[in-house]
C-alpha cells in the first residue's frame, strides 16, 4: 500500500493522539495540560497552529475519543460513518500546499481552523483512505493483554499484532518461552 508522506504523518499523529488517552481511571492522561498539548503539536509537526488554550485541550481530548471509536470499529460501514461525521464537522476545505520543504500535498483543514478541526480533517481523511482501500482492518489495537495502544499495521501481510515488537511482542515471547521451559522442567522432574 503506497502511503504519501502527508498521510503517513497524519496517521502517526492520530495514533499518537489516541495513545494519549488513559487506559482506565488509574492511568494518567497523556494530555494533562495545554503545555503538553503544545509539545504534542511540536512532536508531530502539526503545521499552522496558533496559541493553544484550555478550549483547545478539551476539544482535542474529545476528538481523541472519537478517533478511538474509529479504531474500535470492526465494520467498514461503521468506520465510514464515524469518519464522515468527523470530517464533515471539521469544515473540511482541501487545498494544495508545499510548505516546510515538502513537495505538494493536500491539507484538508480550513485556514485558521482550530487544532481539533485541523486534526479531525487531516487525520480523518488519512483514516478514510484506509476504508476506501479496503484496508480498515489495519487500524488496530495491541494484542498484548496489558496493552491496548493503537497502531496502524503497515506490514506487507497484515500480520502485525503488537504496538511495538521490541516491548510488547518481546515481553510476550519471553513469557511464553519461560512458561515452556518451566513446563519442560516440570515434565523432566515427574
């Protein structure tokens, strides 16, 4: 699947945003304040963002929940409906641009849009491309029992199961290995 640079950036941003949500009431919010939101904007190089406020923080947190619903949708029609509402509500205004040394690409947000509308439009359209391509099942959650982080499976054969193979994947593989070794030891002793 060929993914243009701007779509890949939007996918990274939406995954990063969804993963800031606390797993449960005991977990800390990954976007606790406006300063953290500003750092998120810098980290993901979200362009055209002005001064951020508490209103932006609340709007982005609400948007994060709507994106999480898209990742949870197993049916493409459900995902499409959620994306359509999201993008329509953002006042999508496609325009070609070539800023910051990047070749021509499309921004879907209206000039002067709030951060939440900017993210809803650009990230919503990136997710829409997956539904259109029949690849919505690539929008996944980690299968590790103690992790539910979102990720986009860009593997050739759609086989990725963990958000990060070095952490979640290795941890589960080591646990399975130790369980097998323990079972072998118990079988040899009996």
